[in-house]
């Protein structure tokens, strides 16, 4: 029953991703060359930075990213810190143009004083520098800035760049930002129906993109993540890369 429901949801998302376009003028910028692109996205969250910054963590993301699962490789204290490593397949349709290929994330900067976390992302066709930086504002609100710099030395990666990868990366950043904002301001995870409404704004996904997104959704649903079960059950997590 659960699998049938997930298939129905995935197909709905797949065939409704082309109704209206996301406004990309006010809160993002893009730089594009043949083998690299840099995409920025920022938003204002009505919550203090001390409450938001801990959420930029693969473990805490179990609480606020709908459907999030990962494979923790090095997370000895149960939260992100310098050297934390994990793998995930959720970004495979965008970063790699595949259904469930893995991307490895390594934390290369975790500045708790200045609210900055940077990751190096590596997979079989690209390397990405992923930055999340937060800036306290007046009235206890926070400006959150995402930046993704994608580089490739493969023909497949260059093809992805030519086929609107900058717009698709912006979609990922804006989706994550929207889910973070929703959780911080509402105290709960964004629902699947609300995510589908957001996804309908993306008019740049091809039929092949939609097919990969559907199958990725199903692969994520079937993926085992014992660390997620432990975390949601209130048990400590300690994963060391020996």
C-alpha cells in the first residue's frame, strides 16, 4: 500500500512539473561557463540564527527535509563538524543525471561563531563546493545564503550544464531553503502536498529529468537508513570512519 502511494505521488510530481515557472530574479544569481557554474540563493527566515544553524547537518535534516535519507560515513558525535562525511542519492538526478548514483559530502568548514558550513561534494562526474552561510538580522530573523559551485571534467557533466543545470541547481537550493524556512517558522516538516505545489513551479525539467526524479523518489523510499530510525527514536548516533 505504501509503495503504491509513493508511486502515485511520484507520478503526480513528474507530470505536474511544468505548469508555471519559478521566479529567479530577486533572490539568486548565476555564473556559467563550459565546465562550471555557480548558483546563489538567499532567503529570510523569521527565526534566530542560533535555532537555524544546527539544522544545516545531515543528522538534523532527518527532522525537516521531507524524505531525507543518507549513509553516514564519519559522524562520531552525532552532528556535523569538520571532517563529517556522508553519502546520499537524493541529488543524483540533478548532479549526475542518474537515478541513484551516490554523491559524497565532506564538511571542510564548520564555523559556529560566524555561522558558516561548507562542504565538498564528489561523484563520478563532478565536484561541487556547497556553502551555507547565515547572517543574524533585526527582530531575531536570519538571512540564509546558499551557494553551489559545480565543476566537471566529463562530457556528461558539460552536457548537464548546457541543459539548464543552473536552473535545476537553483531549484534544489530554493527547495531546501523553503523547507528550512517552513520548519523554522511552523515547527514541523513541510508536507508532501506542499512540496508538490512548490515543484509545479519548475518548468525546465525535461521528460527524461522527470523520469529520473520519479525513479529516484522510489529508490529513496526503499533505501534503508538505520541511523534515521535511531535518531527519530531519540537514540544517540556515533559513526566513526576507521
